[in-house]
């Protein structure tokens, strides 16, 4: 029997916790499928309601608008990566080895996990890559930040930066490196698939091993 995983998120992201009901989980699952298929601009609550055989009003009971739904999904992914790092680094004391595990967690997070049957991690990862910046590159970013809606990402970066500082206490930019490692793990997968002239890596059948090797190369050079 598998262990069901529930990711805890800031309550300001939703009006009603969608992970606690069948309809809410259905909203999460199918919004991921539709945004991945059509893109965020073309995604609407009307299309989602038709997909799940429900009403737009029922979706609005969970999310104020589609921006908040996207922000929920992106936060879910940030927390998912943090969860993987936590369980994968249990009882690991060597910071260099720990950072390698963190980098591996960055690139392996898109693999589907049976513990969360209403989230397709691979498709959600595609959304984080192609649409994720739209969740915080907005006019309302400061207001939303004041409400703690980006706490999941900041916590992720903070935890990684601590490991970086353990490796090299004199390194001046641990937070910048932490966020860059995460963003690079996503951006260079996107570049390899769609804009190959912007990267030196290649992706074969969703094997992200070369991305992992690249990130470890940069870390070794910067922190030595």
C-alpha cells in the first residue's frame, strides 16, 4: 500500500484547500493537463469546468482567478522539490555530498510519483519551465510577496544557500547561486528542447543527466 503525500501550502493561495476534496484534486489534476496542452493564456476556467464536468462557479470557490491557480501550482512544485531534498538528504552530513543530492533532486523532481495521484509532476514541471515566471513576474509581485505567497521558493533557496555556505563560508553569493542552480535546472532543459543554440547540453528521451553534470561542474568551479 502506497503512502499518500500532501503538500502544505500558504492558505492565501486558495479560497478553499483543493487537496482536501475530490473536486479540488480534480481541479488540480486537470488544470495541469489543460495548461500544459493549451498554454496559460488560452487556459480558462470555462475550459476547465467543461473538462471536469462541473461549473465555473465551483472552481471559483477554490481559486479567486486563474493567476492564483497558477501560483498555487508553481508553489506546489517548489514545495515538492523541497520535500524531495528533505527526504533525500536525511542523515547526510557532508555538505558537498548534500549539494550533489540537492542538484539531483532538482533534475529528478519531474518524475511522476505514485504518492500524489492527482499531480502529474512531469507535466507540472513543463508548466513551471514555460509558464512559471508568469506567477511572479507581475505588477502585483510586491503585494503578493508581502502576503507570503512566495515563501515556498524563498525557503527552498534559503535551505540550499545554507549548504553552499557550509561548503565555502567565504563564498559571497550563496542565495544567488541557490536560485541560479534551480532556474538553470529548468531553463537549460527548456533550451535543449526548444532553443538549442542557447545551451551546450542535449536532452535524449527526458534524460536530464547532462543537466545534472553541468550544474555540478559549475558548483565545483565556484565553490572550490
